[in-house]
C-alpha cells in the first residue's frame, strides 16, 4: 500500500468511489503492464514503486523487439507440436454431463 506524504494511504490512485482507479491509477497500471510484457519470463519485476515518472517506461530491446512469452524466453521447446493430440475429456463425457445437468436442473 502506498502512503502519502502525511503517512496515510494515498487515495489519489482511486476514483471518488474508492473502487475504480483514477487517471493516475490507470496510468501506473498501464506502465506496469507495458514493462511486464517486455520483461523475459523468469526475469519479471515483482514490485513497482508507483512513482508518477514516465522515464521508468521500458523500450523494446533492439536484439529482442517483441513481447516476451514463455516460448521466446527460452522456457519451452520452440518446435510446434502440430500432431494430433487426444482430448483430455472424451466427447461422450461432455454429452452425459450436459444431459445430467438438464435433468437435475429440471427436478
């Protein structure tokens, strides 16, 4: 929780209803999201200082000018598995569950 200069919670991040973000809150969250998308998986920042400072925005690295994902961060095999895979739930189980749900719901 951020504290204001007088040591009390800084409510400038929230709108009048104290539920939604204010313009400042949305700006801080947008900057944090942008920076997070540029950080490689496994090296993501786990904190934010929430100072209203545009200079903390990160720019894409010329060597990696893309958003970081599990694949391009080197955490998974980059080969696509295009082979046919078995579904985790058989199709008939979905039909049985749907019929059972309708019957139980009608009772």
